[in-house]
C-alpha cells in the first residue's frame, strides 16, 4: 500500500554519489527492512544522482536511510492513474497546462496489463490535485 496524505503521495528522494554500488546500498537497506518500492527513477547530475521512489512504508524508509547516513528528503507528489493507451499523459499535461500548472518532473510505470500510474511533481500540488480529482484520475490505492 502506498501512503497518502490528503490524496498526495509522499516520495523519498535520496542523494547518492554516482558510482558503482550506491544503488545496491540503498536498496539493501530497504530490502532488510522489508520495505517495498512501488515506483522508482534515478536522475543523474554528474558525480551525484537523485533516487526518487514511492514505497509502501515511507516513514520507516526515511528513518532507516537517514540512520544509514544517506541524505534523504520527502516530497509531495501526485499519482495519476490512466489507461495504458496513447494520449494518457497528453490529457494530464494539457489539463494542468491549461490551468497554468507547471510539471517539474514526471515518471511512470504500467501495471495490471491496461493501467499506468504517472507520478508528477508540480508547482501547485493542491490545484493540480483538485483538477485531476475532478476528472476522476487521481490515484487512490485499492485496499
């Protein structure tokens, strides 16, 4: 289960050196704590990288990564569920752009054969959530 706060997903960002073994070190900690990664991306910036992820136990992941000496931040992002078909991201980007909401970054994955989950970092999270919720596309994990 993904943890939510007011229909917003809390994402972990872990800053690591861009060198062999760093991803293994981060994921080993989560593995040992039985924390499941639900969505994941890495952005590199020269000698360093940012691992962004959504996990099933955000607070526990934050604590154990901090305790291991990693620089970790929490960011509020939106999860948008769409049909896995052409135009899904376009419709979201258009709806937000038409309302003046900037998308800072995005990553996505497919699941269940016909669904995709798009993770969005935007400059107005409450406004974006309102727009997307009114369209019925804001992700709400099924229990």
